[in-house]
C-alpha cells in the first residue's frame, strides 16, 4: 500500500502510523492474506463441488470410491472446458495443500500398538513385496520407456496403499497432474481385478482366513478394495487384512524420505531447490535464492505432512481420539483426498495422457503380478500360507 494514498484517507493514515510506531496492526480488509484467500475460494469451491458429486458416485459404486470418481470427473470436465484463470489458484491449493492435509489425517486410522502386534508376522511379506515391486517398477518401467515420476507413482501406489501413497508421494517428487491421473487410474483397474480374482485364488490354494487376510492386505491397495476382497473370503480375513493394510501404510514414511533425498540431490545437481523440501518450487525458505552449494539439509527432507501423519498416529495410539470420532475423521480424510484428486483431474493435460499410451498400463499389470506372486511366495517361505 502506498503511503501517499493513505494521506487522503484518515483511517489508512492511522493504520500506517500504527505500523511505523511498532504497534500491532489488525489485518486489513483486502490485505495480502485476505486477498489470497479470496483468490482461492472460487477454485476451491469448484474442487469441493466436484468432490461432493464424486462422493455420491462412490457411494453408488463402492469398489470405485470417491477419490477415483473425483479424478475421472475432473478429467472429463477438463476435457470439455479447461478451468478459467481465476479458478487456478484455488484448484492448485486443493491439489497440493489439501492433499498434504489428507495425509496428516491418515494417521488417525493407525494404532501403533496394532502395528507392533501385526508387524512381526506380516513385516517380512510387506517389506519383501515392497522391495520387489519398486525394483520391478524401476527396471521394467525403464525398459518400457516410462518417465521417472510416472513409474515411481505406479510403483509406490502398487506396493503400498494406492491413492493414499500416491497422494503422499506427489508433492515430494513434484509429479505432474497427468502422471497422477494415469497412476491412480492404473492402480484402480488392478484393484478391481484383485477383488474379482483373489478370493477365487485363495479358495484354490485352500488358504486359511489369516493367510488370505495377509495376502489381501499386502497385495491389494486401496482400503475399500482390501475390505471387498477379504470380506468376500470371510469376516476373520477381512478384519486381519485391514490391520495389515493400515500397518502397510506406515511404509509411506521411509519411502517419502528416500524419494525426498533423491529429489533434493537431483535438484542440487541441477542448481535448483526441490519440490516438497523447502526449495524454490514450493515457496519454502530460500525460494527464489540460488543454492549455496551441494549441501543436503536432512531436516528439509522431512515434509511437514509426514511429521503430522506420525503425530496423529501417536495421538490415536495414546487414546486421545475418541472411538466415536474415528468414522467421521476417516470420512473427512477420504473426502479431502477426493477434493485433491478432483482438483488434479481438473488440471490434467489429456494430451499428456494420450502421449503416455498403453505402456504405463502394462507396467501396472506387471507390478500387480509381481506383488501378488511375491506375497504368496514369501508367505509360503515364512510358513504363513
């Protein structure tokens, strides 16, 4: 605000004087923060509206779910008409900040005591299938000529927990909207295949309830699909699979830290900051400033939303979140992911999806087979089958 404009207005002059004397000034109507909020409201409203419709559609088709419906509806709307310029700030906020907040809320579903109890028997299978999937994503993805970010998203989504893992990794590596859309769609397709195929396979192998729960919890991704596949096999399998799946969610943390380190090292080598680690691309400290040298700040490798994820998991473990609040928090978390993925769908470049062709889908199929076979093989070797 210019000082000379304030001289014609006693109210503005008074506020300017208050600032110069060091007294705290109240936020001005139309000031930087309020203007920023107003700029974002229209785009946020559009993303929330799309997410609301997607949630209804997800209720009609539980195997599809709200998040997948949101990204599909968003892509469809973007194909008809790209969002206007005035909507972009809010849509960007929804696709980034709301996405990060949803990861924080994921922790409310976790009990670290459950993780410890179930982890002993399921950890070898979870870690083995994770390593096998990520290795296959790297080597098969490179062989197919798939870009680094897209093969990372498909690999992490397949090996950990589908859309939730993709939501956590996206801001860390700075993936493009089209890559996120393709990865979520690919994961969804093979989740549906798992729901149809796995119970039949379990009966053919004469798997026990706990063995099938471990299989479904490690080889199926999104929670809704895990529940659908395991509950079809039996109630005991369903309960065990959900605990395994939630335990598997914790693998998001080391994977995000590892990817943040790789991203930061590449950014330092290129002379720029990195997404999600406080560099210029995310508006963090030092935005717009040149790097001082090839130094790796470990603290900046820890995205704030992963710290929040651990804190909410700890708060839940200590029993500070009432049981009656869990359903509401879970619903809110899913809705926030739906809002974020709806926003990503609205900004998706369809030409980018067409350029990607069928190869990412082929990669998703390969990884689905790798995770399934690895999970069964490790269960056999550890006498869990």
